[in-house]
C-alpha cells in the first residue's frame, strides 16, 4: 500500500471506486466548503478539491482539503503546474502531508485566459509558471514518496506518503496520441487516473481497448469521468467547445426533447432537463463500469453536489465500502 488512503483501499479491494468533486469558493469564508463536504460525505470514496479551476482565484486546494478532511470527507488535493515552480510545489506537498492529506492529483491547470469568462474579470494577464509538466510533477511526487528525496536530490527526513493521480483525456485530438500520453503518466508513477468527461461510450471503449493492449490498465487504476449534464445547451457547448469531449447527437436530442415537453414553462424545462440529465448520468456510469479495464468513476456534478447522493444510489454504488481505522 502506497499511503493507506481510503481511495487506495477501495481500489485495492477490487470494488468500483467513486470520486466526486468539490469546488472551493471565491471567498475566505470556509462554510461553503464545509457544507459541500457534509453533502458529499458517505456518497464517494474521496472528493477532488479543485485548484483554482478555470484559473479563477479561490480558497486554495490544500486549505479546502483540510477543511473537508475535518468533516470526515477524504479529499484529493489538486496541484497545477500553472502556478508554482518546483520549490513551491515540494514545499506545499510537504505541508499538505503534515496536515494529513494523502491523495494528490497532478494537473497542468487551465490557462489563465479562461479566467476572464462571463462576468468575471479574472487574471488573463497573469504569468504562468510551468517550471515542470504534469509527468515531471508525478515523478517528483513519486521520488519524494518512494526514495525520500527532493527533486534536486536532497534527502527528506520524513517522506510524504501520497496516492498519486493524474488526468487523462482519452478522446482528445489526436486520438492516436492519447494512449501514449497515458503511458507517459503511468511510467512517471501515476497510481490512479481520472479521465475527462465521457459521453461517447463507443469511442471511449475503442481507446480503452488500446490501453488494455498496452497493459496500462494493470499498472494504474483508471476512473472514468462523468460530467452530469443539466441541459441540452450544456451538452451542445461541451461538444463544440470543451477539448476532448465528444457528445453523441442522441444525448443532445434527449435533453432537447425533455426541454420541449415543458413548452413555455422555463422552470419546468429546467426541472425536466435535470431529471433527464440524471438518468443519462446513471446510464453512463453503468456503461463506463462495464468497460474492461475501468476501476471506477469520477462524477463531476458541477456546483450541484446535492445530486451526487441520488446518482450514486440509483447507480447501485451505495453504500460505499468502509474499512477498519488503522
């Protein structure tokens, strides 16, 4: 066992793992994190604490992860290459381990130009860092954990113990490069992988066949990403504008049909689309988990944490596994 986190134990048990997502607020008030942690607790094995997603300043992933941990929700701290050099990264990793965090997801991070979206001014002029890339960050974590050494070679008196994760976009262009991209992260030391949102099951299964032929599914735990759809407009946007996401027309049509059934009643249209989105989510979970080589699902109910309980129960993934306290 690499670190003894709950997520690691679930994966090693052979039962399908369930992770969720908790987005910290643009505020110094901890109560939103605490509230979301209480909602998610018991319905996932761990929850990603996003690290300034879309390059918008929020409570730091480490601080929010500690708040979640205090509420009994196991966190997956995120760390992006966008904002830190290797010195700051390693300092934060040591500090997070000292505070009791055991899971870390390594990411490149959304480009700062995305921070100025909608009504937000963001920080599009901020200077990104990218001192190291994602594979190198995974390698730094592995070296600290397994060898007790900093990236530069200096010895650590006490090594941090992390279950190391990375992301993967199986349907990103070019498709033929995606398996090689995953192999690089696995070779660097990724213990688990969370994928970009999956809607096109046939394309995902085609990519997973390549992964199985490479034997990568035996070297890391792949958790299929499921982004809970709220509307036909959301699915159209994701299909056209989100890199690596392909949404079959049949799913968009289903959501559009649900909206049309409400006529001119906007409130009813919202409710019907959300209900259909929940049905689609459960179907996708089953289809992803039936795909050979998949060890679990990463459910992203963006700013809709209350939906997780119903989804997990409807998918037959409740109650979640529990283990004796060591």
